[in-house]
C-alpha cells in the first residue's frame, strides 16, 4: 500500500514542496556563513568561509508574515508573498536554462520534421533486427559515456520521443524507453569521469589538479554502467514476456503526441543533416570543455543549427517555423518545471536556513570515525541535493566546508570530491526537486509515483555501491 500513493500534477507537487520549505523557515534557526570571492584561474566564484557561521535572530511580525519585512541584522521567515514570489524568482534565476530547454526542443523537433531522425531510426532497427539488445547496449553506452565524460543532462530532454519510439518498436513499454535515456544520464553523471559540471568545479575548489583521481572514477564508471544496463534489461525482458508485468499497464502507448514517426527511406539530405548536427554538437561540447562556454553560447549555436538545417532540408521558412513552434509547445511543461523547481532553493536562501543545515551537518560529521564520516559526507550531499539540485551550485556551497573538514578528519580531499559527485548524482534519479528529471517525466508522460516504484531498487543498490567505493577510497588513501 505504501507505494500506491498518487502524486498530483508536477507543478502542484513542486508548489507543495515550496510551501513546506517556507514553513521550515519559521522552525529551523536562521544563520549564515561569511562568503568571499576567490579566483580559480579565469573563474571568480563566491564561496563559504569555513568557521564563520553565526546564528541570525529571526524577526516576526504580522506584516513580515504576510508581505515580508527587512530588518537590519535579523532574518525574516518567508512570508506568504515571498512564498508566491519564489516561483517567478526561480524562473528568473533559471531563465537561461529555461530558454535553453525551449531551444533544444525546437532543434530536435525541426530535425524530426525533416524525416532525418525517423529514417535513421528505421535504418538502425532493420540493421539490428537480429540483435536488438546490441542496439540497446550501444545506445545506452553512448548516453552513459556522454554524461560521465561531458556532463550531458538537460540536452537529452528533447530526444525522449526518440527513445520512446525505440522502446515501442522493440516491444517494450513507456517506462523502459524513459529509463533507457535517464538511467545512463544520471548514473553516468554520478561517476563523473571528467564531468565539467561536477568533478572539475569541485576539484578546483578543493585545490586539486583538474582530472586527478580519474582511475577510481573510471572503475566506478564500469561498475555503474553494468548495474544500470542489467537493471534495465531485467525490467524490459519481464515486460516483453508478459506485458501485464509493466508498471504502466493499461497505458495507451501512443506516440502521436510527439508528431508522427513514420517509415522514411534514408536519403542523402538526411545523412547531411545528421552529420552536420553531430559534428556541430560535438564542437559545442568541446567549446564547453575548453573555452568555458555556458548555456547562452550553446543556445546561440543551436539557433545557428536551426538556420542551417532548414537550408539543407530545403524546407520553406514557414515550414521550419511550424516545426520550431511545435517544438516550443512540446517543451512548455518541461522548461517551466526547471524554473519552478528552482523556487525551492529561493525560499531556503531567503529564509537563511541553508547555512544552518550545512553547519549542523558538518558538526555531526566531525564527531564520527574516519570511514563513517566519509560515508556521512555522501549522505549529507544526497540530502543537500534535495534542496540545491544544481550540481555547480551545490559544489560552491558544500565543497568549501568539506575541504577543510576532510583535512581535519584525515580523509583525502579527493575522497571528499568523490562523496560530493556521488551524493549529487545518484539522488538526481529519484528526487522530485530535480527540475530536469521532472521535465523528462512530464515529456514522457510518466507519473512520478510510477517512476519512483520503477527506480527505487536501482537507487538503493547504487547507494550501497557508492558506500562501498567511499570505504575503499578511505582505505587505500585515494
């Protein structure tokens, strides 16, 4: 019965979390660490000063509760107005990411309208007709490696219809199609072999050489890749043998809501479109790694891709804009979910309780034996990820604390980084505050409670493996 809960619409669900976090700002003491700016090569980041935590008295009044009130030297719990404002503020803070999600949706829809994706998929499926599992494995490992080495994540939202189509063509259900994309995205992200958004930022803050400690992370990459694929195929085989075993039984698995997938013969223009897209996409990811491009530059390049693809395909301007607006329509809920989920951290910051949670957690860890403290760091990062689902944001908040703490505990800084990437990564696959996950579920039309049932066992096994790796890292002085 416990797993038979029903989650309301994603926006209502996230709004409930914002309400609960607002209530916490009345209960949990407020406090803050001092912040300082530090230069890391060409980056200037604002980080916490360890041992600078001070509790801040709370100010209560009727006006403060309804409209909010600023009082010098005091913190005000989040008001009713503040709680409602968290959503537009969250959207404002994540505006660049929201726009980016819209643009990649438009790009993929445009490419699908040209027939290139359909033609390529049908060619692939007929080529691997005798060995469909090999096709699934190659697809899975491509996504897994992209996530682990290059940190792909939000970019994949738009290709969910393609994965659903692949799943349906091979006789699997909707959950399998979503899992085939999101399991390698999140498990790959958690291993972070060279992920620029987790490992590299955390290592810079922990004053470690970028890319160091790659050997253990690569072993982790192989172990998690195997666990994830085994988990997916076990579920997939069960559903294929007996469709009533599907967690989505009774689901009318139709794909017409994403445009039509139809048999198209692979032509030269399709190959040119896909080649151009793959090469330009690789170039964009290379620029992110080497010259520090962010979402704005990536979005700009995607706009360029739209122009070139329209030209290669021979579509008229009106046809390409019809595809473009269809792509925006498909991405409305996924894009806005990213911003609404951000409202949760807005509330926690305005109520000044994030630093209190950090301070108390670090005090508890300092009283523990070495291995327990290192594994405690993993649990702490996992819990913190619920409140700050942005990987780089979490690194800037927690690594300045974890770094000196690991020195005091006699744990290597590399192990502290490992605890951070595993804590940030693994929980992403299951927490409802992760805007990208909720956007994926929204686009795939999979209710959160169905996903929770599907993914819970994989999450628990992954956490046990993470604990084992952290214990190993402490023992070998990683």
